[in-house]
C-alpha cells in the first residue's frame, strides 16, 4: 500500500498534528512533538515521536478518508482516517483546528490553519479510493 506510506510520511512532517491510535472503546491521543520520519519494515509502518510510537500493518488499511466532522456547536475538526473496512478505525491524524488558538481556546475561524487540510485533501482524494467525508455531529448519549 504505497499510498498509505506516502500519506503517513507526509502527515508526519508536521509537529502540529495529533495522532489518535485506535477507535471505539479505546483510543490513544498523541501529539506529534519530536515526530520522526516513519519507517517501513516488511508489512508494517512505524510512526514514532518523543514519547510514543505505533506500528501500522499496511495490509490492514483498506480505506482512507479525509474527514470534516461537526463537533460541539459550530466547532469542526479535520483529519485523515485510516480504516479497516468502513467500521473499524485504525488511526486518525488531526490537522490543527482552525477554530482553536494555540492554547486550544475557541477563536474565530483561522483560514491559514484550514489551508493545509484543503491542500492535502485536494491532492489525495480520488487517488486509489481515497474519499472526502463530511460527518455530522454525533448525538450525545
């Protein structure tokens, strides 16, 4: 899965990203401080930073989605989701939120933060089945 390797390596170039490993009942949120160039070894891609790492089995990734997700009120988030099938989330990589300042406080929309998501979305969507998804706000239970 060359496209997975290419995209993960590009996402790993920025220390401003947030990597979320897993989904569903257990997920680990990891900031990208000190992130290194991902390493390919046999069927696995290793992504590591200062104090965390994960191994992604490339054959397990059967879907990639660029996602715009509604959150709390008018807050949206933007990320790339690597999935197994449509249901199982393996890894999500969040772009800096254009609705939050550097202290993670709500602020007016910052178009410069949104541009990186747009640039990558426009470059990858349509390649090898990669899609763009707009996800509505999930109900609170």
